[in-house]
C-alpha cells in the first residue's frame, strides 16, 4: 500500500478554493444557493453557474471532457456540499432549464462590478461621456439537422449553422457590459434596441455603419441617450430644411420618405467628416449639436475606442477557442454560447480588478492562471501559496514590447477585405419638404399649447 505523503494543504485554501473565492466576489450574494431546496436535486444554482463558467475556460476539445474537468474542480471547490451529478447530459439539461433565470442574476452583478472597477480606475467617463460600443459577430455551430433548422444559415449554401452575437462594452475600461444572441438571421439592430435599457441615461453609444436607421436612432435619443455612429452611402441626409433654430456647417437632417409621409419629425444631427493621410474619408453622425460638449477631435477619439469590441470577439473566438460551439442542438448551443460569453466577461473583470485599468490586460495570461488553479496547479511561479491566483492575475498584463512592424500574418487567406463605407448621400431639401416641416412644427406647437 502506498504511503506517499499528500503534503499540507496550501495556506488560505487550495488553488481551487482561491478560484472559487475570486469568482464569488463577482457573483450575487443572494439568489444563487449552494444547496437546492429539493434535497434530491444535485445541481444547485451556484454549482450550475460555477461549472458553466469553468467549462467556458476549459481547453478540452469535447463537451464531455470540459464537463469532467469542470465537475472535478467544483467538487474541490465545495468539499462540504453534496457532490453534483456525474453526467454531462444531466448537467446541460439542468443548465438549459435554469439558464434564463441564472443569467438574470449574474449579468447585473457583472455590470455592477464593471461600474465599480471603471469608477475606481478613473475611466468611467472619457471626454465627459460615459461611452459604450456596440457590434455583432457570427458564431459557428455543428452542421446538424437540428441546428440547421433551429438556427439557420445566413450566408452561402452548405455553410455552417450560425448564431449572431451582439455585444455592448464599456469603452472607457474595455470591459463587456451586455450581450444578446439569436439565430443566423437575427438582427443586430434588434439586439441593440433590446439592450438600450441597460445603458445609463446620458450615455453615448458608439457604433459602426451597420447600426443606422431612423427608428433605431430615435429609440436611442428617446431614452435620454446620445449616439456617435459611422455612416456610409446607405444613409440619405437632408440639408437646409429650416427645422433647426440655427443652421451651421455640418448640420444635417435624417428624415426618410416614409417618416415624412407618417408626419414624423426630422432628426436634427451633426455630420463630422475626417480625412486621414491616405485620403480616406470617415463620416460620423451624432445628435450632439454642441461642439462644446463633443468636439470633432473628441468625437474621433471616442469612435476609435469602439474597436475595443473587436478585441472581445478575438478573445472569445481565438483565446478561449470558442469560434465554434460544440452542441448539436440549437437550445444547448445557445446556452453554451451564453456561458462562454459570461466566462470571458468574468475573466476580464477578475483580471481588471487585480491589474487595474491603467495597464494593458492579457486575457491569455489570465486564462492560463485560472486554468492552472482549476486543475490544482500553482497559477503563478515565484509567489507563495497564499494568494497565488491573485498574484497570477496581477501579472497578467500585456507584453509591453515596442514592435517595429505590424503584428499581422504575411499571408492571411481568410482575412476580410470589406469595402469601406462610401460617403453618405446628402442633398438640399426641396420646397415641398421645407413646407411639410413647417406644417409639422405648427401642429406640434398647437398640441403643446393645448396640453
């Protein structure tokens, strides 16, 4: 019989316990029980959440392998609790039933953590604005009949079934803020409209040329928020309509024909145009007319922060390896994607809490640290056992080297080469349009007096 000593447990708890404590700081204190009300249920809510996030971090190539590693870690994290179920099928069935309610608890807690970290780091507002970027990306799924029927295919024939993931992120900190997902033919604009209520009043929305449209922009401003959106040749604007009290260079109106016929008011906007060193033009449209509140230089700098959302998608697809889901059914694929995003969200916030927001963070280094802790290995060399995970996350920063050339592959056959947006179509308003605008203004004045 082997008499090998197992050694003393690490001070401050095992590495799995350290990981559990780090995760618990980001989870709501109430609503996620570690013991189910029904004693027969093995997967309590908190165990479901922790296991789902651990699976999002695990490098396994199959769902069964990821579940086995995550469950083993959960058992070490909660040694005094009843052991959870041992099959992936039982776990994913329990998670699918409880996922909407669990996300409703976890996502607000993560948003609160982002807010706290951004305020503590002094980057909650940039140039006087609390700015949020928006963008969407497609996620592949296995080519099963169920996925093809339930999720659909958005591109050419014989391509993978896909899901559309639309993400909001806090531009000042670069941390995720909210997300929505749907089938292959879901609408980015629809996702954004559904998430507008999660943005604080007075916030500034940053988006690319795919998020234009009178109805969407009216919904943004109607909720007490502003926008700064890139526009291209798909947008038609009017000038010299006479609706604004004072006309100035760059003042334009968004008033589609359908809205004119419906008697809707024109949107008074400001068009900001930049030309770079290669004579490429960038057009930004905003409802902030006062240059004192949002100058041209500040507008360009704020819009540049929108590219942080591309880093989130790269981290999800490449660093975490979740470019393609593994579930063979649409319901389970949706749950898998939801918790993959939550896993990235939690990992980024954990890193930000230890590193701070003034330094560049490394998702890859953070991921290696939590994977080591989940497996029971020391996550950081040169650090004591106590606080080893916190030390590893604090060291998870960018390399800081100054590169002499671009960091991109010399041959990249799959690189997108989309044509940049053209110039927006702007024309002078016709006499009939000016007259119609005056009539709508007069009717508005009469209604306000009657009220």
